[in-house]
């Protein structure tokens, strides 16, 4: 079962930063997961929250700032003084470093109530297309089916995964509509029977956010392909292979 670093490696470095990506590389991870959204001037940045306060020294809503304003914020000191001066990265810079390090990236398309799905997806696809990133090294995921439908048109050669908390009864119909290849669900709501059903239908099954070794062992036994975890180092220390 593949270990995917959640937001980089969220237990070792500030989430969604280049430092977190470097931490994943040092652990030998093949995959990381990140979140992307748009700035006021429509630049694609790697950031999870709608507001800036938790993970930067800024305040207010991310969408209200231009990129040049966000670039000045400290996105590391909240985690540890050792990361003071770490910045919010643009998607372009994150993917460029990931390509250099040989790490694949699950890009979660974050969509908050005031956001425009088509605009976000168009800008993300432009970044990837203009800089010729390897489609096989990327995976799109989202809780918003609209985002995945847009990506089916804009970047059809990049795999798509539907994000859910609880698995809906019509999960397969939803995946078929977007030609998706994987289902991402919260591990607490997965059963052995459902896992077998999804795998038998030919889909990849990935679970978030798994920070417990016993739970991960159970999920592996059920056929789960990948887990998103804040603490991949704990699995590696227990003898797991990162890939």
C-alpha cells in the first residue's frame, strides 16, 4: 500500500509548502497530496484554508489578496521557528520541484462557496499544460464533482478521483460520469465489504487521513491502494515500504 504524504508531510514541516515536499523526498515517498486555490489575481497557489490566519502571519480571506501580497507572508513560523520565512508556493513552483525530486502529486481542487469551479480548473490546467508536466505524475481529486467534470475536458490525460467522506450509494455512477479512476474516502466510514466492492469494480481506493498503524494494516488487508497520512515516518520506522 502506497504512503502519500498529506499536505506534504504535515507532521514534519508546514503543510502545503516546499519544505514539506523536501521532507517527503527525504523520507523516500513517491506521492504527496496538496490543496490548490486561486488568488484575487487568479494565480494558483498551494494552500488549504479559506482564511490565512492558521498557517501564515496574515489575516483575512486568501481570495482577497493578490499573489504579490501573499508572497510576502510567513507560512512557516506558525509551525516552528526553524521554518521562519517559508512562503505560500505557487502551483508552478511546487510541481517543478516535485518533478525534479521525482515525486508524484495529488492535486486537490479546493472550492469554497464563493469560488468559481470553471475558473479554478482552467487556471490549473493552464499551469500544467504550459509547462508540460508529466500527466502520469499527477492526480486530480475534489469533493466537487463540477471540478472533476471540468478537468475531464481540460486535462483528460490526467487521472481523476472523487473525494467523499462517506461513500454514497451511487459512488460508481458518479465515477463513471467523470470517467474517474479512483475513490478517496475517510477511513472511518469504509467497511471491508465496500472496499471489496470498489476494488472488484476495477477502481483504485485511497483513504484519508490515516495516522494509526493498526488502522493502516487493516486497510491494507482490505485492498486499499494508498493512504494519505501526516506521519509517514511512523510507518517507515515500523518497516513499511513507502511505495
